[in-house]
């Protein structure tokens, strides 16, 4: 079975995220990317542009002392959209732990760059509590 290029690309992104490789992560996004994070926690809301988005990823790492991780459960892709279902785990200095399922949806441009993104947690209350 041949894997769609969007699936391979999503897995490569998750590997770059795990390494904290901002340069490699930046290669996935259009310069005018719009990143929409559900919830009512300090990191939720819209993050616009590659620079702001990379700052968001830096905050994820900083607030969790580098423990934030996404493990792919399922990856689906077409030429125009990619969907990821991941398990997000992390811990914070005060002993809080995160372990939630996330649903991610990307709009993919014709050149393969991700233009728009939405994420929501299966347990949004747990996600909000962890980041607050």
C-alpha cells in the first residue's frame, strides 16, 4: 500500500516537533498560516503567521520543560486536507499531567504548505486546566 504524501509529511512534522526543530517545523507552513487552537486556556485562540506560530510551539515546550509530545494515532490526507488524531502528553513543574486525544485538521495549498489549521481536544476541560 502506498502512503499518500500528505500522511508522510504529517509524520515528518511530528518528528520535527518531537526534536524541537523549529527550522524544520517552519518548512511546513505558509508564511501567512492561520493556526486556530480551541479552548479557553492561555495558549488557545488564533496564531497568525509563521513567526507567531513558532513562538506558540516554543511556549508549548517552555511551559512543559520540553515534555510536550504528540503521538499519531491516525493520519488521513488528500491533496487538499490532512487530518491527524494524536495523543498529547506533557507534564508541568507543579505536577500537572496532560494526556488527551486531539483532532487536527489542515488545509493544504497546492505547493504542499499548510495554510490553515484547527485543533480541538476530546476532553477540552482537561486541556484548559492543564494550560491554565
